C-alpha cells in the first residue's frame, strides 16, 4: 500500500469490505524490524474504532515520504505500508516461530510467547535442528518432541509447525519468521512475518514464486540500471556476480574475484585513502563463463569511463583476487580482455592504470594474456601472481 488515497480506493473493491468494517493495523513494509519499538505500528489499543479507514489513511499520509530514523540509527524514507485487520488477543496466546537454513541442517525456533520482546527472552525459545537428509517421519518426530512444553500435545499446532517447515524447505526460503502468530483451532492469524528467499533458487522456483519483488533494504539507495543488470545475470548463472556502485565519480574501481577478496580490497582501499575514492564494491566468482565475465567487466568499464577524475588524476582499475580453487583464471581473463578491447579508447581518455594480482588454475596463462593485450592497446599495466600480497597492489595503485 502506497498512500491513503490508494487505501480508500481499495476499500470499494470486492473482497476488501473489511477495510471499512472494523479496526485496522497499519505499519511500514520497508525491510526493517522492531516497528513496534520504533513507534511505527498504528492500531486500536484504547478506544474501539480508533483506527478505522480514515484514521489509517491519515496516519499513512502523515508518514509517506518522511525520512525516519530508527532506534539503531538506520535512516530512510517511508514509502510502503501494510494494512490488515486488527485481531484482538491475549499476549499469552501469541506464539513465535521461525526457520533458518544451515550447511548440514535447518533449525526451527519456537517460542510459546511471541511479540516484540522475544529476542530479550531468547532463552525461553526452543530450537530444533533438522538434518537436511531427514526423512518425513523423522521430521515429524523431531518437531513433535521439540515443541515447548506449553505447546506440546496440541495436535493443530504440531501439524501447523510441521507444515510450516515443509513450506520453508520446499520453497527454498533461507529465513522465515512468524512473530507473532495466533492459532485458533485450525485458523491461523499471521500478525507479522519476515521472509528471505534464496535467490539462487529462482530458476527452480519460478513456477511457484512467480516474479517476486525484491525491495531495496531500508536506507539504501535503489539499485541503478547496471546493478539490476548484474543481479539478473547473477540470477541466471551458477556463478556469483555482485555489484554495488558506491561513488561513480570516484577514482579507484575494483574487478575482484571472490567474496573474501572483495572485502580485503575494499577495506584496504578505505584504510589507505578513505571510502570517498572507492567507486564500487562487488565480486565475480564460482567459475563464470567467458561471456558472463565479459558482461560483468564491460559494465565496470562503462561506468568507470563516463567521466574523468575531477582532479585530473588517472583512473585506477584493480583486477584481483585470492588464489582460486576451481575458477579458471585464463578463461575469466579472456572475458576481461574482450571488455578492455571494446573500451580501450574510453580507457585512454580517463588515463587508466591497471594493477593485476591473481593466482589459481591457469593463472600464468591468464596473467601473460592480459599483460600482452594491455600493452598492445597501450594501457599501462602491472601484473603480479600469488607471490605478491593482495594488499600490496592496492598500495601501489593508490600511490599512482
């Protein structure tokens, strides 16, 4: 729900008569929790009918587009809201349930009392580990025996938790939380829900997920066209391709293989010259194809060459990574070389200097090929193998 006008219009549609028939609850839908503690849940708690349609619409409109700072210091602009019927309940009737995925097992977290204080009372929450290879009978047994004593023996609740876990597992969630939920016989009321999908399963789950909307986390800028393109490339690949553009006007750009290496490079750059000169953050890994590496690299080069450094300094490109386990360095460097050849004129315009450090399968061939190609194009380049520390080429580059 975006604003009060949309809410009022929806109230006149078939199936939404409830919007005008009883008290409502309104809260932001912006990928942050603890909305109650932040004073961002609007509901009837004193006088009957306090939060009817008009009051809910007015509350939304008063906060729409307003920059809001949460208790933890995170800030952003509110733009989306959830509106739902108010469900009266006693605090002891509201339960907590969540599931998390792990390397060799999933874990269910179940609390007899849910709500905003569940984390403060985490020692009262029961945890049930379910091996990934558990059969259906073992799953049912583990859940039935692992429920909190106050909930054990309730057949409806046991059945609901078992179905919840199968829903979590079969639809490839990485995290799913109901806090709180009410169970009245076989009727379930989800008073609040958090869900995280494993987006690498999108190609498997498309018939079930459809095309879900993945919103930008609260307080972060919306992804640009290039970031969206890399995200789509990543979703259709068995490799990992990530890109966040931090400061497109900055001088130092990275083309890094491996998630761990990307952190090392970014931290070292920030430590040596400050984050103001770091243009991007991201990584390619998981042995991407030549075409995937080319598309990733050309995106970086296109962004990098759109403007010259305001101080007239040469732009710097760090092509690096740790020592790969199975990524074919020569193959991925073939894709990078193709992108360099396509953008060589624009790279000369921004005075690019290239620093390379890489190790792994076929790294000697990869380093030799990229060095030869860059020199043929007249691009300044320095190339190093695994004998050189990753942080050393950052020091060389920022001193250029």
